[in-house]
C-alpha cells in the first residue's frame, strides 16, 4: 500500500555494470525523477555485473559522472538502502571488510552505505515495495 | 495492466517477437536505451499493433540523434513520464 495518497515506494534492480552498459545511468536518472515526483526510492538491489556499482575503489576521470558517488548521495539524502548481492559480489572481488577477513584477502572493496545482502532480500523488496523496476544490461 | 520495458534494438535482437507475444491487450510498451531504434520507421512497423500504448524515452532518442524521427504514433515521454507510466501500471517487466 502507498504510504501517502498517490505516493509510491520504489525498489530498483540494477543488473548492468557501470561505464559499460546504460543500465546504471538509466536507473540513476529514473531514481532522481521518481524522487522529484514525491515518491520514495527505498531500495536499490545490485545484482550480476551491477555489483560493480558498489566498488569503493572506483576512480573515474574527473570530467565523467562518478556513478558510485551518485548512489552514495542517494543513500545519504534519501535514506535509500543499497543492497549488493553477496554471491555476485564475492565472485567479482567485491568484499566488505568482514568478508575480506573471512576469505583472507588483503583489502576490502565494499563499504557502507553499500551492504552485502542475500537474494532473499530482493524477493522481499518485490513484496514490500509498491513498485519494482529492473534496469538490465 | 503491465508496463513492458524493452532496451534492445530490433536490428540486433528478435526479442520484440517475444514481447509482442507476451503483452496483454491493455499492456503498454516503453522503448528505452537502444530500444528506441525501434521507434523510427521502418523499424517501428513491428510495433504498429500497439498504437496508442507504445512509448519511447525522449532522452534516449535524443542521445542517439533520433529526436523527432520516431513514427508519429509513438508517444515520446521524458523521465517524469517514465515514472508516471510505472505508477499507472501495476507491475513493470524488463526485457533484455
């Protein structure tokens, strides 16, 4: 159910990697537009190559949009939950501090507000949000 | 009523056949990203059965140099219009 009249709670799923597919740009632009209309962007779930959006080591050229920072801004300004599929992330070298320790790795590449999550949380997002929109590669 | 999102050009994918088969009589289709190539004639002919419920994302048309080149029956929408379509329909299905 919508929290206010006509105002909806959205979850986005991002399956495409940043800087290689349009999915991340589309998802960010869509997220900004829904917020501008008074809806809430409550959750973004990063899956498949979309997990590369969560790398805290991303260092794009300064004259290009910093997509990772754009997600962090959303989390800070809107309280958006940034969930990263743990199975997809570990395979691609995206580990938070705890997972890095657990696997004996010398560094970690994921930090809050990005949170490693299970696929069950994607299913839950589909149930608990008013709308779920997938941005695919 | 569902909103279908298609991000593949008909020139590079036969996905359009699956989308058309899967769509219900009231469902809407929004062409995004490279899907907007399908909005331009002669490719647009493939979507003619969807007159009145076929949309294309304006900024993706523009970024590909296709602004104003879409078929006259395809409805251009901006990002706000995209959000409105997702709000008006019960669910969104992404094809890729």
